[in-house]
C-alpha cells in the first residue's frame, strides 16, 4: 500500500489541505511537510494521530476497498449484536432485510 497516496486520497475526499490535516490531527505542519515533500514514512504514533484526525482507525486506514465509518449508532448496534443469541441474530437480519 502506498501510504502517501492513501493520505492524499483521504485529504482529497474531505477537501482538506495539509494545514487542515495538521490542525485536525494535532501535528505540526513541518511534520506533515516532511511526510509529503521528503517522502518519509510516518511513524506509527504519527500515523495514529493522523488517523484520529480523519476519524478512522489504523485498521481502517490499511483496509482495502471502501471504508465504513463506525458512527455512534453503528457502534451501539454492533455492541448490542454481540449479546444476541444465534436465533435472535437471524430474526434481526430477517427484519432488516425486509425493511430494504
């Protein structure tokens, strides 16, 4: 995976400049300039700060394909799902499929 290309893609999708990214993730502009202009790889700590600024996890950053942001509602749904029995999960799936 091209980390620099992924960062640029995420910035483009949000319409963010390097300045905006720096503000959102709490990093200095010089840190981001080093990453982009000197083509250096960000450390894990720096990448984690960048991902936090984007509102994604590091796992989501490295995931292939479309990302799905875990909103508060989705988190509540997943947290509730874990405690269901297999029979209850099947009932929920059928209900949701019928709503579509």
